[in-house]
């Protein structure tokens, strides 16, 4: 990704490399998506229901909604920060 901002002329002249903020945003967003997919898949594989712990479906649904909301805010904040 960083190499895309390097040109032979830039390297030879010792200039600062420039990379498109849109490419960086796309790169960061895809990294988040891959990480979330792998983490979700791993948790699904490792999760084993226990019979001694019971949580009502309403509580589970609410916690899932809150966690997705927080993850969404983190993603939006990270992506918005790449276009400065």
C-alpha cells in the first residue's frame, strides 16, 4: 500500500512520499473487515455453551446490539480519521 505512493522520481529526489487518503481508507476498512470476520469466526468455533450458565435471550440480544453499536462507532471513528 505504501509502495503505491512511491515513484522512482520521488525516491531519487528524496521527496516525501504521498499516498492517497482514499486508498489508505480503503486499506484500513478492509483490514477491519478481515479482522472482524476472523475474530467472529474464531469465537464461533471456540464458543461452547455451558449448562450451568443461563442468560435470557433478551439480555443476550441487548448485549449483542450494544456491542455492535460500539464496534460501529469505533469503525466510523477510525475511517473518518484517515481522511485528514
